[in-house]
C-alpha cells in the first residue's frame, strides 16, 4: 500500500475540480477504442452494493440512432422550457443542453434491477442502492474521461421511456445516464450554468452539520474553509 | 487547458482501482480537519442537475450518536442475515459490514429535494436526478479519500427512518449515504466480497452493447479488453 505521490494526488483533485458537464466545444476527432475501454473499465471498477455490478454500457455511434435521440431531446426540451418565463426563459433558451450529434460517441449507462450478483447483500433496507452503484460508475467514468482530455455531458432532458424504446432496453432495466463523449476544444474554467448566471456555487460551510442536522458548531473542532487550489 | 501528465493520470486511475469499501483495519488516528475539508470540498465539486447542489454533509464524531447508529446497524443486520441459509449464511455472518465505532469519523450525505437552486433545470423528466447528483458527490469524496490514504466504507444495512430520527434529519431530506472514514492499516488488493468468495467481478465485455441493447458487435469497431495496469 504505497501512498500517493504529490503529483498523483494532484491528478485526482485536478480531475475533480476541472471536470465539466460539457455540451459544446466537441471536436469530431474519433475516440480511440483503447481510450473508451479505459474509461469503461474505470466505470466497471465503481463500488457496488454486495458487489452486484448492476450496470451495462451502450456505446452509441450509429447516426440513425443518434438522430432519434436528438429528436427526443429537442421535443423534451421544448416542453421543459415552457415552465420558465421572461428573463429566465431567455437565459434557458440560450443554454446549450444537448450535444448528441456533435459528440462522436454517446454512452448510455443502465441499471439491471434483476441482476442476481451479490445475492441481495445490502439491498434489503434500501432497494435504490443498485441505482446508486450505477451512478458511482458514471462518476468514475466522468473523472477518467477528464484525465483523458475527453469531455462528457450528462443529458437528463430526455423522455426516458421513448429513449428506452429507441435503444431496445428491456422493461426491468432502468436507464440511469445518457452521456455525450468526445474530445473538446476547451474545458471551461467554471461550470457553464455558473458562467451564464443560471446558478452560483454554494459556500461549503453552509452545507456542513456536526453530529446532528443544523448543529453548525462541533464540540470537537470545526472544519476550516478548504483551499482547493492546494490539494496538499 | 493543460493535459494531464502521465503521473497525474496514474493518480486518477490508481484512486479508481485501489479504492476499497473499507469495513476493517481502521486506525484510531484522528483525521485532521484540513484533510476532511479537502474531501468534503471534492464532494461539493460533483456535477449536479441544474447546478442544484442538493447535498448536505453531517460530520459525526460524537460517541453517543455513533453508539445509537451502531445499535441500528446491529439490529438491521440481524434481520438482513435471516434471508441466507447454510453455507451462504456462514459466509454472511463472517463478513465485516460495519465499522461505525472503529472509524474515527462517520459522514452522512443527504439530498434535499426542496432545494431551489438550479430552478428545476433538468429535473422535469426524471425527479431522481437530484439523488444521482448526491451519489456523484459521494463518489468524488470516496476517490479523494483514497488519495489521502483514508479508507471509506458505505454502510447500507441501516434502518433509514430510525437513522434520520437519530440525526434529526428533516422529513423532506433523503439520507443517501452513511460512511465510515479513517486511516487504515491496509487497503486490500481486491474487494472484500471478492476475496471472501461472496461474488466475483464480471468480465467488462459482457456488459458492453453497441448502438442497441444486446448488439454485441459494433459496425464500427469493437472495444478491446482494457489493460487496467497500464492507464496509458
């Protein structure tokens, strides 16, 4: 068990702080299969409840499939936009939220609730833990992608039932994430939604409680403001 | 936008491959506040739907609170064990699944469904996306912890309603993860559940589909078996 070197440690913190939910700036450059294999294997090494490994990965490059997914996104996004008005609607309409055709690879990550691996260990109290495991796989993939200079964008504005039909995903399988993946011309220095004024980042201190909800002071010691620029 | 150096890249892949769901080998060594601040800030930099940042973090060190959580775990685990019989029951009874008192810090990560940040962007089609964002935060924290030589174990065998009462978590907030955190004497070379024969790791190739569910060959190219020992 060797400790991480300072540079290895910087690698993990860089991936965390420099990861972006990318919707624009995708390049048409193909993603080599060995790079795809590495980020998929990173996903496959996520934690899973009872070692259940409930995930599957659909690698989508076919144009006709992606065209259907784009139509799904555009239809769903028109409906989603309708709840906003005035200035907020203008802002929404100018956000780039999908990149289904521009990104050379799309990835769909699913959760098979009927997978028997793990024999149900850890799933009796909360059946959602298999979904949580699947999301851990997505996050592993996203961070590995960043280290490979690949952008990834998680498109959640999709009609899931229609998307499952397009991809022929069985009933008992939940579609968890639909991702656009590819090399990019740049990674933003801050999240798109922050840069465009949709939302700002909360202060970490406002989200920390000690021992019980809403106890904002610890009897032991209170956590200082982090210095993200210096991962130590 | 600088590329990752080979060593920085090794850092992220090491964190992914060497991360363990740790339930034993915790050392009593206190976790310094600046290290806790770094892993919590890593969590806070997870992606979130609409930049909603729905998470909160409870840092639990108080002995009396942890004693109640341990009692909850032991009660719940006795019930969970009851579904297994024979050899599998013996195996189950010998698994170490909690480390609530041994780990010097416990962390609870929650999801506030009523948080208004993000103004609902991306949440109309799937209301679970806020839970998914919270799980991404957990995975960021877990990987950063590994790089800091901190073990983390996600204990899911807990009666969630009773745990929420102990921690005074409001009704509208979902308790997503309860983690045991601390320095460890060693990280296993493979997952505990694999080492003890509870379950084995699936072949990645069996989990990859191309363009549509169950298409196992790509018209473009088929992804080779990854070489995890060589992250490139």
